[in-house]
C-alpha cells in the first residue's frame, strides 16, 4: 500500500495566485463597465458634438443644472458628454468665427444621434436642441 503524495507548497501557492488574479481581473472589469454605464435613475446621457470642415468654432450649451455656458472657443471636431434629467431642455449653439467651411451640431441621446443641424458658410451659426424624453 502506498501513501498519498504530498502536494508541494509551491503548487498550492501558484494556484492561489492564479485564482486571486482571475478574481481581481473579473472585479476590475465589472467596476469599469459599471462606472462607464452608470447614471442616476431618471437621467439620460447627452453628448454634444461639433463636426465640420471649419477648424474652430465657438459654442454655448446647456449644463445639467439648466444654466448656459459662456461662449467657449473649441477646435473642430469636439464632443462633451453629461447626464441630464428627463424633461429638461438642452441646446447646443455653434458659431463659425471665420465664416469659412461648414459646421454640424449633433445631440446624441444615450449614444444615438437624436438631433442634428448643418450650416455651410457664409452662414455663421447653427443650433440643435430639444426636450429630453
């Protein structure tokens, strides 16, 4: 009759390291996915986007508290994403200080195009807005 073999301490330690690593990576993935997709109940994600052939633009947009930003000069293309309560009015206004090229404003609702407007020079302004459903 033979005696059962003893497991080495090295093998057990290696198994513990692997299990810990797998659990840690899994927890990290769950945290990252949750952190990027979380928003308060009753809120929607709005992304303001400015695109076009103009190199710069000036923008104002609605903040989550309902206030408007001051006029901000941006490089085209540009985007900004924030969470807003349902029922709120949001507006993105885009001006073309050089009056050359074209500009497009877009509002994305939860990542999908919701509102879009286009202006080609010599028009110098375009605006997108709506009430968040």
